[in-house]
C-alpha cells in the first residue's frame, strides 16, 4: 500500500503580516540558483503567516478524526526558474507548529522538519493579540491587530492584487531533511475574502536573521474559513 503524502485541514483563521524589502536582499539569501525574487512594484515580500486549523488529518482519512493546531511560517514570494517557463512560487524558511504529532510526522511525510513553538491568538472585542514563542520562551513574533477602515500598502495597490499574489503561490519549497535538497509541497485552498488589518508589530525575528535586508512592515490581512490541502511533490537539488 502506498504511503499517503497529503494532509487536509479546515481553516478557522489565517493572519498574514507582510514585510517589504529590496529584491537584491532576498536574492542574497535564497538557497537555490533557480529561485529568484518575485518583484511587485519594485519590492519583494516576506510574509509571516499564522494558520489556526482544525480537522487536520492525513489524506484519505476523514476530517472528523482530525486535530486542531496553530501553525506558522515565514513565506517569501519567489519565482521558480528551473523549468521551461518561470512561474510564481514560495520559499519557506521553516515551518512551526504547536502540535507534537505534526512535528513527529513531518520528516516522514514531507521530508521536512517542522519545529515546535507556542503560538497564541487572543481576541478582545475587535483587537487581536498575537504572539509566538520558542519552547525556551524566547520570542519569535508578536503583534497587535484590529480591523482596518481601508486597505493600505506600498506594494499592492488593492487588496485584490494582494489576493492574486497569494493565490499564485501554490508550490512551495523549504529545506528538507537532506542537506543538499529542498522539499516541494503544493498548497491548494479555497480562496477566501481578505479583511485588511491595522497592525502594530512589536517583535519579528527577520531583523536578526536578515539584519542587512532593510525589512519594513507593509500590510496585514485576516481570512477565515475554507478547505486546505498540502501535497508532497518530491525533492529538488539546490543547484
């Protein structure tokens, strides 16, 4: 019997915090020569994404037996130039979860390493307090957000254009358990309606990882509801 290589889930809430920086700064940190910065109105984008999910289950098992988790990742918009045509893609520096089972299964299922963290999303009326800490208590990300009266971004003139940007990034690459290869995972999801947020970023670790990249906060959104499916698509060498 073949081992299933897909995971289904239902989205409860997704928060996306976008940061802009110069394409040449992203180009300097991308691990493969066939991954190129995706440029939107002169900028590249790295997004901190938080996914609150339930009914998380390995396909083809039914979602009624699934788990609930809050997972997160830094998502870089890139272009995959390894084929005959250049296409939008995503480079994920690493993935994190609060569910130990996901951390245990990821190296077997997707040949990926998913780290354990402690994420929290607290709602108080319209205000959300978001924080993610490593297991040793060191902070990874924290912000306060609330619904915005309108859309504001230096990169995406409209929130619809931001939606097209996210929708185009189906395939993603992240470092695998093999040191010379990236693992590819495709994400297919129901396209939601994005709600703009006003956000105050209190802490993000990009300045420490990419201290010379000139990373600047740009915009934030919230989405709710829909089905998600991650499918493993194999390994690819860095060069």
